[in-house]
C-alpha cells in the first residue's frame, strides 16, 4: 500500500494563516535518525518545498510566541455578522462580544456566551492525537501541522460552572432488554406525503418571519420554541429527519413535527429523567435509541436505554446498561450505530446490542498492553474502536481498530505514536482520522485503507475550522459539523479571517489539495453533504440577510456555488442566533436546531427552524 509523501514540513510562507505556528515534524520512531540538527532551509517565511524522496526528517519546529489562535474543533472566532461563533453541544464558553461587554439576551434566547468570556481556542489547525511507536506509524518522516494548545478544565454553561465529578456505588447489573410497556403515542393518519422537493404549506407564523419575503427567497416553513429547561441549562442533542417527520430531543423529551408544516406527528415523549445520550444517526428503518438517567442525584447514571420509532413514536425494546469494572461506570455513555448494531461506549469499555431487538451481542474490554477501549464510532456499516494503551508508561499510545459490528471480532489494528491522540473520525468510506499531539503542538489528518494501513495524509498547511463540540467525558469521535466526503475527496472549511472563508477539497488518495472555493458572501460557508455529485454547503446569515444553502460542482474546473435556498431577511436574527446548533439538509429543506438550552426564563428559547420553497 502506498505510503503518505515524505517531505519537509511546509512553512508559514505565502498563503499560510497569519499569527499561526508553522508546521512541525511528528515524533521520531525507534531506529530513525535523531531530531537534532540544522532546521530545514528557508525558515519560517520560505515557500514550501516540493515532495522529496524519503530522508531523515528535520527537527520539530518551535511554535512562535504569542497566544494560540482559535482552533479546529474548539470554539471558533467571530461567527455570523460579528457575533461569536456558537459553542459546541455542551455549551462551552464564548468569546467576548463585539464591545467586550456582556450583552443582554435577545428576544429569542441567545445561547450562552453572547458576550461572555471564552476560553482561548486550542487547536488552530483542527481536532485529535496518534499513538506511540510502531512500524506502521504514519508520522515517521512526514509533516504534521503545528497547532496552539490550551486546556479547558471547567465548563461554563449559562453562567454556571460545571466540574467533572464521579460517584455512585450501585451494584453491577446485567444488561436486560425487554419490550416497553409505556403508552405508545399514535401517529397522525392524515400526515401529508412528502414530495421531496422542499415544498410545504408551512405552519403558523406568529413571529412574522416571512414578512417582507422577496421573490425567489425561500420561506420559513415552521419555527418551534424550546420547552422549559432547568436554570442550569440542558442538553438538546439529537435531530433526525425521515421522509415525513422531523424529530428533536430537548432535555427530557422527544418532539416530532411534520416536515411540511411543523404540525405534531405524534405526542411528545417524556422520559422519567433527562436524556443523556442519543444515537447521532438513525437505522435504515427509521429507529433511534435514547439513553436517559436513572435518577436526578449526583450519583445517577446514564444507563437506561429506549428504542423509538421515529415515524410513529412507538417505543420498542428497553434495557439497562451494566457498569464496567472499577473506574468504568455509566455516569456517562456514548451511543453509536453501525448497521443493525448499537454500540454503547463507557469510559473504558463497550457493550454491543442488536439495534432491532435489544439483544446483547458482546462486550469490548481491556486487552493487550493495558489497552482500554475509550471511544467508538459507527457509519457506513463500519464500527471503529479507539483505545488508550499503556497509560503512564513509556509505551503509552492510542490504537484504532475496526470491528466486525455483529461479532466484535477485530479486523485490523493500527498503532499510533506516543503523544498522539485520536480525536475525530471525518469519514468512514474511506476511514479518515484526525489526531493531535499536545507536546508537539501538531495535528494530522490521515486516511486508512481497508486493512488499516496509512495510505495518505493531508500534506499542506491550512487553518481548517469545522464546528466540533467539546469532548469532555468522551472523545465524541463523530461530533463535528462542517465536514463532508464522497469516497475520494474530503471537504473542509477554512477559518474566516478578515473576509469570507473557503471550502477546500482534499484528494484522499494523496492528501493534496484538489481545489478550493470562496464563500459567495462575507459569511462562513460550511460543507453539509455530497448529493448527486455536488457538495451541499450552508452559508451563515448576516445581520441584514438570511443564510443560504448552495451546491458546488465537485468535478470539472468550475466550482462556483449555486444558490438552492436563499433564506428571507425577516428570519435572519433568529437564524443567526443559533449559537449551539445542529443542521440538516433533506429533500430540499434546511433544518436548524439548538443543541443546548440555557434555561433562561427571561427569553424565548429557540428549538427548531425549518426553511423550504
């Protein structure tokens, strides 16, 4: 299998982001030449050198002094029309407002941070980390991207400081699955058929969001306010779209709306305690699994599973997740779907279930060189596991494994160098992994083949800026928006600086840039998905114009964006104030929803906004 190019690290010359550390070299491998020697020629301002044959790698570069810039995967710089960009799904702190003073919440419940202090962003190039030595390491003699580092110890959510705590001495219980006997909400029998062209009658418009709508503009099909939430705030992660129903989670509840007019498709489902985890995706037959807490105390655990049919609201099987070994509790969990397999990830292990029946399939526990599975990710029928190995030893490292989703059998293992941490998965077909190295202040995006070998890595310097949530208790491997791929190409947004940002197309066969295109206006453009050979992207709203959804040809020489939906100016204030958000494009409609509720009783909180023709 071809290996990634072996060349000196590109330097911060023409076209490099300003005020960013230059690229550096990943750690040396055993048996390789030492890191000491003259620096690569040209210094920090020299143009990039062309690829060279394999040779002794140059020494790591020392990051320049100065505060690190906002990072890939952490809170970004200014967002729509000068407002701070939204926090991740857990409500991380924000940058100061335009005038450095805390601002009053607007009429539609701006998310935490509108004018609040924010932590300095941590990785200007992107989010993650690879592991210790090994002959199959991708970083031997290959460029790694330099990044600034920062550590967030506390979360500030809605003005309240949260610290990570543990506790609970409940006895282990074996996981059980049984048919739920809860009342089943009925589905609407007269729900209109979805023609799949973005049309819809639209619901009531008490906010006059479509007032003054111009010819050719899209319309607000419907808008929903959020339910009450505790004063400390609440999570609202999870949004799923079927051909007739849009389902949204908020605090303890699930809400279902008709995609065309926003009328309730089925009665809201209220769980006994708050929702603590959801499957990011749905199954092929439109089902999800929700985890909720078993109590309200500090010792409560996220161990109650419930399957839900998105189209009818019917409750299927339910189960209780058992704790793992010592220090491996269910205080928090992550849920992933890989085909018909549900993987429940604890902090140091995982349990797989049949997503259709709730039957337990297998456990993934400690293995090998003190390796503890700490994160799982599923997509395109594949299941990936990331383990931390040899903690505190000279052989400390991360490993990535692909598992057979139905049996848990390991298909391959890839070991990362010491100091590198696997943080995100950007694509499953092929597998694209983002990793970071705090010691080296470096990041890396690598493509892995079907046997786990490294086939390429991004080999040019750029300040990419997808929107990624804070991974506090888990790694949240698939927790980034603004990333898309189509099997041969990865699409990433750059950070907006003084003007519009760009979307860069990266060739996954060799890690090189294919092309890039600038946002059509001076607002950030984020990739959403590839559809019919075209990249679908969202351009954020400004203070005087609604956002837009555009399509970009992925082949040929012309990559000029074409507008699919131009959202009306009357809704721009609400559209631009979803600071903690999820987005979806389906059947010609654009969905925008909150992923964090502040619990502020003095303002209306937004839950969901939908545009169409």
